[in-house]
C-alpha cells in the first residue's frame, strides 16, 4: 500500500484555520471575563471562522478530487458499515474523508455558519434572544470536534493506519495506484491565506476598542455580552425593560434630529 497525495493545500490550510479559530472562539468565550475587552476576540475569531467556511464552499465544488463535497461519504449505510468495521476490525479503505469524518466535517461547517449568524444577530441588536441557542450550538460543535479527534485516534489504533498527519502532509495510504491528486494547488493555498489575512485586518481596522464596536458590512456590531439578558438572568427584569426603554428614547431622539 502506497502513501499518495490526496488532500490539497487549501483543504489542509482550511483544516487548521478552522480548528484553530474554533478553539480561540470557544476558549475566549469560556475563560475570559465577559466584562473584559479581550472578550471581543471571541466575536472576531468567530466571524473569521465563518469567513473561512465561506471560502471552503466554492472549493467543495471546484477543488481537487477529495476536497469536493461530492467525495464526502455521506450515505448513512456507509457510516453504519464504517462503525461496524471499527468494532470488528475489518477495514475498507477510504481514500478521501471516511464516513465519520465526512459527517462530522459537514455538521461542523454548518454549525460554524449558524454560530456566525446567531452571533451577528445578537451583536447587531437585531435579535438578542439567541443567547441560549448560540451556546447550545457551541457545545454541539465542541462535542463533534472531540468525537472527530477520538475517531481519528480510534481509526489509527484499530486499523493501524496513521491518518492524523494526512491533514499536514496531505498523504494517505491508498490500495491502488493512480488515486493521487496531481497537484496540491499551492497558489490557491496562498490565495486562501491572503484572503483570510485581508478579512482579519479589515475587522481590526473597523474595530473601535474603546467602545468595543465593529463596523461590519454596513452594520454596527456591539462586541460585548448581552446586557439585557444578564439583567433578566439576575431577576432584574424591570432594569432590562428600562434599558430597552432608554435605547428606544435614544433612537427617538436620533430620529427627531433627522
Ligand atoms: C490534532 C487534532 C486533529 C487531527 C489530527 C485531525 C485530523 C483530521 C484528518 C486526518 C481529517 C481527514 C479525515 C479523513 O481523511 O477521513 C480531518 C478532517 C477534518 N477535520 Fe480534523 N483533525 C484534528 C482536529 C480537528 C478539530 C479540532 C476540528 C474542528 C474544530 C477539525 C475539523 C475537521 C474538518 C472540518 C475536517 C474536514 C476537512 C475538509 O475536508 O475540508 N479537526 N481532520
Ligand atoms: C465558532 C464560533 C463561536 C463559538 C464556538 C461561540 C461560542 C460561544 C459560547 C460558548 C458562548 C457562551 C459564553 C458564556 O459561557 O457566557 C458564547 C457567547 C456569546 N457569543 Fe459566541 N461563539 C462563536 C461565534 C460568535 C460570533 C461570530 C459572535 C458575534 C459576532 C458571537 C457572539 C457572542 C455573544 C454576544 C455572546 C454572549 C451572549 C450572552 O450571554 O449575552 N459568537 N459564544
């Protein structure tokens, strides 16, 4: 069995940006005091993560063979057979993502986008009531990421097939010849990094650290914890109503000026 190149560079870059940004967003949300200005890095990392997923979508159609969504093994029967194979030790080789990785990958990408959307709705003030749902999605994401890592370890032990590093060097063991992709597409990898850097710099340039607000494609995002929900949680519903009232008053005052 020969090691052959299956994952192109953009897919590998996506993988480590995706997992790294998820870790930053999650750890900041859980470990940093939400009153502190460093909490804003949670939102900045989360928004960049959503952008990285948006870049992955066209690559899922026009990328190399195993980067395409059509190469993902999403048939439920394959997933069942894959788990049975892990239990019995029998092995079918998947050159691209195996069924468990395929499901986990698609679900994690969808969750990342949903976290971005609910986060945007909360911070733009359009709908602040997504707080619990947002946190629920984040824990679902964490569960999948941990299951994914456990799956890679289990696969390596049961099948004596070291697949983990394939997301670094791009190579996997293939049963027959000619299954490799012909190019790692380095130019697209560099382009992907470039676009993410431009997006990140753009976020920083439009971020006002004093007021903790971000100008984001025509919307103003308030990168702080949802104060109304805090008050409501503390049982101070009246306080929350008052603060809402004040916001309306401010808006009305603005309206009068116009
Ligand atoms: C040390 C930790 C990790 C290792 C060694 C690893 C390894 C891998 C490998 C080998 C694959 C391809 C699976 C296959 O060929 O069947 C993969 C795919 C994937 N992993 Fe990980 N992973 C790790 C952590 C993570 C984390 C923390 C996340 C998410 C937060 C993640 C998200 C993904 C995604 C989204 C894919 C699909 C990539 C694509 O096709 O675009 N991984 N990973
Ligand atoms: C991978 C992406 C993300 C993950 C994993 C994530 C995770 C979390 C978690 C776990 C919390 C709860 C923190 C706590 O215990 O109090 C939280 C809260 C929050 N997140 Fe995210 N988030 C992500 C993306 C975003 C984005 C993109 C935004 C906004 C643009 C955002 C805005 C918020 C806000 C405003 C809160 C506080 C809600 C409140 O309690 O008032 N998040 N997030």
